[in-house]
C-alpha cells in the first residue's frame, strides 16, 4: 500500500508530457494537405491549356462543376460515413480516407476527359468526407473543454495555410511543367499524413505510449468533469439514435449548421473563383494572380488563431461567428463595386480573410453542446450538410457570371450567403453563446 501511495505521489509531481499538442500538430498537417488537394483545381480553371484539353474553354458552369462535384460527394460522405469514426476510431478511419484520396489524385492526373476528371473529384470528396469529422473526434477525446478553442484553431489554421501555399505553388508548377504534374505531386505528398496518423496518434490518450501519468490524469479529470455535467443535464445517453435525437432536436445545432453553410459557401465560392476573378476580371498577370490569390488565406491564418484564443478567453463563440459574416460581407461588397483593381484585390483579401474568425469558434461551439459519444456523427452532419449545400456556390457563381457577363455580380452570391449566416449568429449572440 505504501508503495502504491508513493507511486501515485510521484506521478502527480512529474512534469506532464505534451502529447495532446502533438495530436494537434498532426491534425494541422493532415488538414493542410487535404485542403491543398482540393484547391489545386482553383488554379487549373485559370489555365488555358487545362481548359482546352478538358474541352471547357469559356464554360463557366463546367468550371464551377469541378468544385461542386467534389463538394456534393464530400457532403454526402460526411453524413453517411462519419459514424465510422465512432465505430472504427478516428485513427483507422482517417487512414482509409487518406488512401482513398491519394488514389483519386492519381486518377485526376491521368484523366483524358472531363468526365473522368469529374469522377476523380467525386472519389476525392468521398475520401475527404470520411476524414474531416475525425478531426473533431480527436479534439473531443484529447483536449479538456477549456483548451478546445485553441486546439481547434491549430488544425483550422491548416485550412488557411493550404490555399495560401497552394495558390503560388501550383501557379508555378502548372506554368513550369504542366497541369498534370500538380496531381502527381499531391499524390506523393499524401504519404506524409499516412505516416503521421499511423505512427504518432492514437484514438484516445489511454492508448498512447508517449503520454505520461501526469498529462493523462489532467485530461481524464477534465473529461470526467464534463461528462458528469452532461449527465446532470441529461446529455449523456447511450446508443447512436439517442445521441442523434439529442442534437437533432437542439435549435442551437441547426443555427450552427445554417451558419456553416454560409461559412463554407464563402470558402468554396472564393477558392474556386478568386484566381480567375483576379486574372480575367481585374487583369492581373499569371504571377501576380498566384500571389494575390494567397493573401486572403494568409490573413486567415491570423484570424483563425485569434478566434481560438478569444473563444477560450471569453467563453463566447457566437460573436466571433457574427464578426466573420459581417467582415466578409463588407470586404467582398467593396471589392466588387470599386473600379480600382488594387483596392478590389485588397478588400477581397481582407473580406475573405475574416472568414477565419468563424471556423474555430463554430467547431468549439459544436463540441460544447453535443455529447461526446455523438460528436463524430454531429460533426459529420454539420460538415456534410454545410459543404453539401455550399456545393451550390461554385456552380451558382459560374451561372451568374455566364448569364450577366460580370464576375462582380457573381461575388454578390457570397454576400447573400453571409447575410443569412449573420442572422443565425445574431440569434446565438443574443442568447449569450
């Protein structure tokens, strides 16, 4: 008995490891590569050689369809496949996802027709749709509630780093060695997340051999306290259907979902059309386009980090979602209306960059209100419905451009989405969330 007491005392006195920070870093790398995989198409639709080979020169709707097909598959996969995270565990589910999206990228590089390229985009969306809810599962399992805002901001930064790096990188690759090479480069890069996921993560802290007793106790005590609070409030049920009923009947959950539709519409609408807008509508050179297209996402790195810290510091999430919607609306409106190309590019960067305030706060709010056993399913529904509905954005913007002959008119689709999102987040803000 004396030995056990002494061992327990020694564990309490030891310096905690920081394995949960390693998990956050791995999630950052994985989501960065995932987003690089999906945004290379944004540069391709501005490349005349690619458009000519695929037979879609001057066809704005078909250009938008390249991103829309990905997002439809991505949205459906999020909803249908996300429960696998609760069954297989996030580590195995994420590994399967990475293998699937690597195969789809190889197919894209070898595609001889537009139809085959669309099929490859559907496979990519299916793989990444399985992967994304696992991010939230890892955070829920590994981080105490008071650290989740910052933890979410870490991997959310990857969503900004990816296009910030991809825009100039793929501009150079496509210019130097052709558009097919961009797919093959991404296929090789896919080895990195496979190694990190399999060798450096575990589903739970209890399974990790790299964590010591001090860190494990810190995490377990916080999660136990959260669980007890959920039980007290009747939020900790057993069974998939019971957990689905809990969040499905929560108006807060659906307000977040509607917000997330607007949020992802901004991301995919701007990611798809920003390079083409800068090059075609504003007349910037190929090199300048690549650099300017990365600016909103560079700013997004800082707004995402700020969002995570502010969410944890003040314990409020909804005001950050509202700030994101207002910031995007103002910036994009000014960009579309001004005659000055430099002013337009500047306000477009500032406006789209504001979307970063919403990402970490939205996921943290979701993790606040959904019980742990149902978080993969809830995350899959939110991300799936959000991205599935936002799949309309790229093709809708393309349709507006084709009908009006104005790229500026297409940008107001993004503004309209933000107005809807702002209404939802205003309700949550007034309710003190």
